[in-house]
């Protein structure tokens, strides 16, 4: 896809629309991590080109609300690299979609009158060498399946789960990977008072056994309530924690091209997110579309191009 050139100098002064700010922020992270260069050198030039062109231009619909005359912009078309695991722009976009889907499923369960409590579970193993990541993730996947087959899990996790995988932490030493799972588990409403309750020590032992480890792994378990804490909805915070980067942009920044190439190959084709149980079965309740075509009319189209850390207006029709 060709990238439109910016040939009208006067447009350089147009402020970047608020609707593009978040994308611009992520695009800066992509540039700072030199991801396109690392992908070209560490994987192949084609992938580098693909990532380098991600959101290098965005066309927007200009809209006006028919009653309130409020003005808004909506993305009409863009080019995305879709390297969801590593591109800071696409990973963020994907996380928004995944969170929306999960919220829709939780809302659908609630609407159906099925009440669940939620717990937030983090399962880790000791760090492995970067070139052993794939093998370690495969073992963790088997471990998760074994965990799900235990009587204790079946009694406790009655509503299913949503799980995300992270590969490297921000403080993981060079040359190593820190694969771990974050998961939201749906447990029955009597879980915290009944015999199906699993305490932290038991989770550690269950994960150790499922993974066939000869040490006690680091495990985190927390109850998620619907309360608001520190101005944030706990459920939304947990959803965001699971549906986030598999590797943060600052970690990618620290990787050499060779290390990035290795990470890319080690995780190629692997799914970052997984659903299970009732949560996997239920259809998400859709959130209303912000731009219902019966309420908004189109005023025009703008084309914005990426240059020097921000989007610059190239054309307005
Ligand atoms: Zn991208």
C-alpha cells in the first residue's frame, strides 16, 4: 500500500486531532523501540517493512451529530501491520478489542442471571533462556491442562477462565525469558466461604504438581471485587492486566535485532489469549456503537500522515 505524501506545507500547523493522540503515542514507542529495524535484521526485510509502515497514514471521517451538532472524527481507513504480539500500536488496539470482548462476555453472564465471583491468578515458572521459550511455553500449556483436570479446579472454577501469556518482564535479565500466565477465573458465588476455596499455598502446590516442578513456583492469587479502588474499577483493572502486552515496548527497546528475531521465532503461531469453560461459550453482549449512522452525518474526509513524532494533515476533502 502506498503512503500518501505530504505536499501542503501550510497543513503542518494543523494540530493533531485528539482522536489520533493515543495512536501517536504508541507509534512513538514503536519508533523508539526501532522495531521495524530489528524485525528487518532479526527476522526478514519484508516483516521490517510491514511493521515500519504500520499506521504511517490514517484517513478520518469528519462527523457531525444531527441533534447536538457536536463534531467528531472516526478512523475510516489505515494500514496496520497486525503484528499483535510485538507492535506497540497493534498490541494496544488488540488489547482494547480483547478487553471489550471479555467485558461483553462478563456482562452477558450477568444478564443471564449467572452470578460469579472472580479471582486473578498469576502462574510463573523460573526464567528460561530465550531460545528455550517455546519449549517452556509448551510445557506450561500442558501444565495448565493438567491443572484444569484436577478435582479441586473443577470444583472451584465453575464458570471458566480468560488467560493471557506474557513472555518477558521489564526486569528480566538479558538473554532470558520470563514466561507467565495471568488469568481471570470465574468461581461460584459461595467460593470464598465454601469447601471449594483454594488458598495461596494450595495453588502453589497445584501448579507445582501440574508442571512436575522440583521447586515451589511463584504464584499470585487475588480476589477481584466490583468495588472501585484507587479510582479504578477492579474488574476493569484485572481485565486490562490480562489483556495487555506480551512484551512491553520498553523491553523490546532493550533487545538486540538478534534477540528480537529469536523471540519472534520462538513465539510464532502461538496464541496470546485463551478462553475456557462457560466464558468461552457465551456470546458477548455488544456495547453500543458510538457513531450510529442515523445520528451522525458525514462532513468530509481527512488524511493524516506520520512524520517527526506526530500526525500531519496531508489532505482534507
Ligand atoms: Zn502494527
